[in-house]
C-alpha cells in the first residue's frame, strides 16, 4: 500500500486557508525516515485524481476497509501514538482517566463485598434498626475507603508492570493507549498504597482505635503483599500458573472475605474474635470464604484465556499458554457452574430444615439465585469460541456480573 493511500484515508486537520496538515505521527518515527515530499505529493495533486479515487472507493467499499486495516497495522508497529490516542489525551478528564485506570469491574466487586460482609456478620439478635445504626455505617465507610485505594494500587501496579503485554492484549488501557503516563501511574499507586495502609493500621499516627481493626489491617496488608508479589520483580508470581492463581484466590477468597467479616464483627458489632478464630468457629465466615476462593480460581484462570498472544510474546507461561485456551475455558466454566449448583443444593437442604420462616425465605432465595447463576454460566458459554479473545472477554465480564450477584445475595446466605 503506498503512502498516497495512507494519507488518503487519514482525517486531515484544516488550517483555515485551504491546506490540509499531515497528522503528526507521519512526520516522526519510522515513517518519517522514509517519507519525502514526493511521497506525499499525490495527495496534494489535482482534484480530479482525488475524485477519481473517491469514486473508485464508492464502487468498492471494501477497498477502504482494507486500507484502514493496513494502516492500523503500520501505526501499531510504530512507537508514535495514533491520532485518536493524541486526541484522547487532550479530551479525557483526569477523573475519567483514574476511573479507567482503577479497572472498574474489580473496584465494583470490592465496593459490594464490604457492606455484604457486614450484613452477613450481623448477629441474629440484631434487627434492622441495629444493622442500619451509625456504628455499622461508620464501619462500612471506614473500611470502604482504604479498600478501594488498595484495589487501585493492585490493579494499577499490574498495569504498570504489564505495559508491553497490554500493548498486545489490552491496547485500550490508559497506559498503553497513551492517556496516562507511566510516571503519573506510579505516583498514583504509591499514594493509594500509603493512604490505604495508613487508614488500616491501628497503631499508626493516631488512626481510629476502633475502626482500624485487626481484621481490616489483615485484609489490607494481605492484599498489598500478595498484589505486590503477583506483579513485581523479583517475585512476579504471575509467571507461574499455580502461584498466580494462589494470589488471586487468597485475596478474593480468604483475605477479603475473612478479613472484612472480622472487621465487621469487631468494629460494627463489638465482637473480639480474630480472623483465624472466625474461620474456625463461624460457618458463615468459612463458607463465604470457601465460595469466593473457588470463584477466585475461575477468575484467575479465565482472565488469561483471551491474553495468550501477549503472554506468549512476553514469555509469561500461564495455564492457557501451557495447555491451551479451550481446555482452560471449559474447565473453568464447569468448575463455576458446579460451585453454584453445589451451594444451591446446600441451600435447598438448609431451607427444608430451617427452624423459622425467615430462614426458609433467606435460604430459598439463596438457592434460587445459585441455581439461576449456574444455569447462566452454562448458557452463556455455548456461543463462545475459546480461541476468540473478544468473545472470551465478554464471557469473562459476564462472570464478573455473577460475582456481583453473589455479593448481593450473600446477606441472605444464613
């Protein structure tokens, strides 16, 4: 494809004097080294030649699409940002950039987990008035802020260390797209980490003696340590399938669920049990942690299925790279469907033996939601080609919706 065709299909900026300006990236980088005035002369030639080319493309619309694809391949091979990315840098407000940088689907999961676990941890003797009391609301809010900051730190750190991989797998993320600089991203995650740990550590600088509970500190420090080891050298555990899965399972399962359950018990309901004691003695804490541990396994496996190309290029040996996308995809969706059906059956059995009408209703609702979610896992997977990254990513985001649903139903799982 000649330079005439490249310039032809690019949007040109008018100067107001009848001239058109070549986009900046055609003047710099690898294209500039081989581009001369003669190369571009055809585009500034007679209007008859341009009209002739336009008529030809009207007769053959696919020709323009083919040239656009060729251009995209050329642009993708240069280091200069595309016109769209440069325009985006100028237009996207900073709060929107931060929202995209936070990976909102994970942020929403964390935001739903904290109030859900507070409601689950509420003692049976506490009525609706007690659940909506000021101490409970304070506990939720105090835990929410450092938790969301920690979420930004973990997901942001992963983006900072995966820029080269994301240029292939996720080019629309804010760093590879050029919307957020790496330097600003580093400052953002450092500030989020420090602020989060400061709020969650009781002895530090006069933080709240009640709300900064041991359970909250466990959740935040555990997430920070595992999230750092997952992404940063010399550990970079994401290179090893089992260790990478362990990090995600531990954070999404035990660390978050048991940690915030213990925080709610202490800060909102004046309990004194430790995380380990609650896991050992409270079935609600143990079973919720177990459920989200298995769900975390599925998330850990499924998120790598559409990213095989970039992972192979960067020598990140995920399970999808090692044994194939199809096998990992089907194993993951079977595991998640089985998890929902197993818990659904357990809630049905619990509803039959429940001592009160309220428990029958709660367990019946939980059973219905579990079975419906399991059926949704199977139904949505039928039209997915495991080797089609776009289809797999859409299915992966559907699993996150089921993740949110699980936390919405969690308060009824009694």
